[in-house]
C-alpha cells in the first residue's frame, strides 16, 4: 500500500500538509524544513518504507506506531499524535523531534499553528495500514519539480 503526503508550505510554526491513503485523508504537521537537521527539521521529500514498530514508551497513548525507515541521516521518525511542530529555537512549541503528526483538524492554539484530533487520526491510520508494511511518498509543493 502506498501513502501519499503532500506538504503545502513551511515556516517557523511548522510544515502543514495532507496525507492520503486511497480515499482516506487527514492533515499533517511536521517541523519546519531546516535542511534535514536531526531533531530540528522535517525529513527530506522522497519515498520511504513504513513499518509498524513497538515503541519503548507509549506516545499519544499508543505503543505500536509506524516508523518511516531508511531516511538519510535520520532515525526514529514515527507517525504519532501531538499538537505542535514549531521551531523551538525561535520560541515556538513542538511535540516532535522530526516525526510526523497526523490529525483531522488544523488551526491555532496558544498563538501557534496546531493540529488536533491526532489520537483518532493515528488510530485510523494504523487501522487502515492494518500492521502491514507500506511505503510513503513525501512531496513538497514548493519544489520546482512538483506537478
């Protein structure tokens, strides 16, 4: 199964986008693009493997989450619940260190871009993929080669 992620823009409050699996869709929020720097940036666009893993500690109430694998110079990139993905070096809040937040609503909370209803969206994402390996293709709308 292939998952598609289209990122719309990026700024200090994060990188919003949409994720698609067939007819199912949800919002996404990731860290700002900062040249793939570990713990500070969203990952590079491209196609990656997805695999269900058991985490050491639950994140957003879940111990089984999808890991985005084989990301150059990065590790531990999970799809999980959370609220913020801002540039913490510029004073914004973040719930991630490079991971992908998936939710059903996006808006503003505490004067910052935020994503909401993430626990339900992650549950649906995991249920659709049904524990099976998949792939994710990440595209940045701002890149020249995006059609």
